C-alpha cells in the first residue's frame, strides 16, 4: 500500500514540525509550525528511535468487464516507519519519513497465506508475490515554509466535534518499470488511485504534551492487475479496501499471521530502515522486476517464488 504515497504525492509527506514545546498548550493547525507538529503526531512514532507501526486489514477484489466482481483475497498489511529531523536555515525544521511495508494475500475462506493461486480469470496456477517494499520513504523533506516562503498547511484537515478528519486522494500515473521505453506512444503507464482517510481524537492530536497520536485510517487502492497474476493485456482492475490504525503497542500488537510471517520470511520488516537511508523507493512493480530478473539469472523459474 503505500501509506507513504499520499505523503509525497500531496506534500503532507514529510511530517514536519518542532520536536517539543516550551509549555503545554493546544496546537493550532492554522499556525505553520503547529500544523507540521500535528502532521508529525499523525504519522510518526514517539521519536526517530521509537518507530511507529501502522496496521490495516481488508478485502482485495478483482473487477473485469462483463462479469461479477470477485473477492480474490483478504489482506493484512503493516508499515513500520521513523521520522528523522532535518534542519534548513531558510525553511525551518522538518522531518523526513523513512519506512518499509508488507501486505499479505490471505485465502478469503481459511485466512491462510496464499503462496500458489489458481487464477480464476486465466485458469493458470501462479506464484503469489506478497507486497513487500523496502524502502518506502518520502522523496524529500517538507518544511514549515516552502522554497518560495509559502507557509505549510494541512489543506484537507476538518474538525468535527471531538474528532479531526483528514482525507487525501492520490492519483498515480507514472512510468511502469516492466514496460518499454515507448509508453508515451503506446501506453503502459502505471495508472492507479490511492485514497487515505485519517481520523483522530482532537484532544490527543492537538495536545502539545503528547509526543504522538494514534489515529485510525482507511485505505482504498484502485489499480491494474498485479504483475505476478500473469494477466497480460486483459482488461480489469484490482480494488483494495482496508481499515486500520497506528498501534500503541507497536510491532508486538500486530496480528499473529503478520508477526509470524515477517519473523519467518521477512525479518528486516520488524524494524524501520536506518535513519540515513537514501535508497530509491520500491513498489510492487520494481520489486517484481528485481526478483524476476534474479530468478532468470539463476536459471530457474521466470517468476519469483513468493518473494521470500
């Protein structure tokens, strides 16, 4: 999923603000320094050394023209992240998000992890590549002031009684790393929409004595078929619909199916990437290309074995 994508896509992404305040008070989202602190509480952990963990779960559907939508999988996902302080003499103190994430495909009836999948659209049995992207970082820090001096705001923030709501839609349209060099002429771009809706208690989110907050989140993604499904040029979409929250108990509060699979096959995902991580980001597409190329070079199956 990528919770990160909404951040970099619209500018909330770098989670900015002052790390502490001289006295207890209620933060004001109309003040740039307070707005960046609110964003930081929404996204980050207690500190760069105490990462935050988001968890979400939901359903994954297939949608193909002319036939009924199919529930393909249940999904269980997590993102573990830290926010690193960045100081700019002109723009102020900002934060850079550093994270990695996993989403598992589960059988809708049994709840077990699916490694081999009988594709109902093609009749083929394919190897499932679980979503596991490392890293998923903000592209650049965001500060209380833009490069042109524009003050930082959370444009979608809405207060309603004791709650704060922040919806974000992120249209995605970029070069597909599995396609060729002529996508401008014949198509093949990655085209998707991600929708994030955050909800938090106002008293918790705006309280300057609290180092962080623990909001709820909903996430929807509408995208093309995953590459490991081997759908070729068949028309259709995948629809992901999930809800979750930031976990006060961190990694140990995740469901057993996630904790056990991470510890068995993806152990680095128990911790956030290092503070100085500058690697390029991964997506499902770049990860699939990497693992497929490795499998081909090794002389084995042309499709990666589950990405483990």
